[in-house]
C-alpha cells in the first residue's frame, strides 16, 4: 500500500514537473461551496431542532415516565404481594391454631363421651344386677314360703300320725305349724352362726 502511495506521488510530481503548471490541492475547499454548505447545514439543523427534536424529546419523556411508572407500579405490586403473602401466612397460622384447638376439643369430647358411655353402662349393669338380685330374692322368698307351707302340711300329717288323731282343726294346725316353723328357723339361724 505504501508503494502505491509513493508511486502516485512520484507520478504527480513528474506530471507537475513536465507541464510546469501547479495542480490545485485536493484538500482545498472553495469558499463559496463552504458558505453554501454551512447555510444548508444550519437550515437542516434548524428544521430538525424545530420539528423533529420536540417529538423526540416528548417520546423520550413518555418512555422515561412509562419506565419510572412501571418501576413504581412494580414496586407497589411487589409491596401488595408481600402484604398479601404476610396476610396469607397469618391466616395459615390462625387456621393451624384453630385446627389444633378443634382437634384438642374433639379429643376431649371423645374422652367425655367414652366416660359418659362407661358410666351409663355401669349404671345399667348395676340396675340389671339389682333387678336380678331383687328377682332372685323374690323367687327365694316364694320358694321358702312354698317349702314352709309344704313342710307345715307334712308336719301336720306326721304329727297326726304320731299323735294318732287328726289335726284338722285349723287353730291347732296353725299353732303346731307355727311352732314347727319357729323351731326350724332357730335351727337354721344356729347353723348359719356356727358356719361363720
């Protein structure tokens, strides 16, 4: 590349030396073109400043507002989301506490229901036992009365055979039976106290 430039300069200097005319400089700008170029630049710059620049500034301002507003909206949304998340956490904690309280209450209710059922079962069992004991006592007393009556009749019959006379008189029969029963009761009481 350096060789090409050196060759071009040598050709220019050789051409200038031969004709004796001086060549105009490539870098020299004619004054009239310079003034026209400056005026055209100022006209274009003024037109851009008057028409395009305000629209550009307005668009940039709108974008800046939109970006700043978006940032503010995002910050507000984030704050609201954080507040909602905190509220949700509090509600969840309250719900957990309430569930624990309900579970505890249910266990207490279950325990009390079991105790009530046991108490009712005990009461029912005692009632059935008392009724059965009363029934057994009534049956025992009926059996005792029946046996006493039969023993009395047998005693009267035996006494009549021993005495040799009929003991059909009711008053005498009663006295004899009562005496015999009293005797039997004394003997039974004596045997019961001897066993203890």
